[in-house]
C-alpha cells in the first residue's frame, strides 16, 4: 500500500496579519501516523520539493495533538518531510491513493499547480482514492473528471468553511474561499458546526472540513483501499 501525501510549498505572508502561509501541522501529522500505523509506504511531495513550510500558527501549544507531539520526536518522519519529492517528478502509477493536507498555502500554489492537477486527474481516473482536508480541496479548483466536467461536480464534499475562515480573520486575505469554489464548481457542499469533525465521501473522492477531521479522513481513505471495506 503506497500513499502519496501532498503538501504546499507556499510560504509567503498572509496579508498584513504577521503570519505566513504553509501547511497545517495536524492535517499532516494525524493522517501520516494513521497511514504509517496501518503499514503503508508513504511518499511526501510538494511543488518545489524539499522542506514544505509549516504554518507557524499550527505549531502553537493549543493546536497540538498526540500525532503532532509524536512527530516532534520522530527523526525519521522529520527527515522524510524535509526531503519531500518534487511533484513534477512523481508518477501516479506508483501509488494507490493520495492525500492533500491543508493549511492556507494550497490556495496559492496547489490550486493552480499543473503537476498536482495531473496527478489528481490521473489517479481519480484510475479509480484510486483522492482525499483532501481543510484547505486541501483547493487543489481541486481546476481538476477535471474523465468526462471533462469539474472533478467535484455533483459530488458530496466538505472543506474549510466560509464561517471558519471568517472566524480565523482571513476571509478578506485569501485569494478565494474553498467552500465557495466547490459550490461554484457544482459540488454538493455540506459541513458540521465550525471546528467540529466532518468527513464526506463520494466514491473515491474524500474530503474533510478542518484539522479536527484529519484523522477520520485518513481512516476513510484506508477503508477505500481495503479489499473488504466496512462502513460505520
């Protein structure tokens, strides 16, 4: 079982907020250990390769989880992250599924990255699970289904909600709101209460609303890879 985890390379300032973009640590660490503990081989990739930028806010004590603390003591995982593969050098045939972590960075790079779009379209067309959590579904902005329609058209999905973005104080800073983009592309969007876990699955497309949804989204992806999946 080979899983490709995709992270942003974008580390520019978030307007005049004093923060920089990047990936959200929980949305990487929680799924990473779900996959690792299930025996999966994991490849981490990003548009520029090398060390993807962590959103410093996600490293605050209040946002730590069992998995993020485990990551802090896992030198092997830190080395794997520091040497992420370049997306342009990744071939979809070597993987059984892919998972996009969120954080605000994907709104700027993964949403428009041609190699990311290529991988999404190829793996989805081959019937492989494609999952994204938080702002990760921004990567679906330009992705198409095999028939040429938007990948998310008619699909049940979720993502970081407009109301969550407003509460984070970044609704006027980000280039687009992920919830709005999904709806505009024809998706059937729904969510839970802000900051509560929510995962939506539609065939091999799996989406999670926010950091609290990361672990559940990863388990849902593993169920799609099981020869005899069970649903709860």
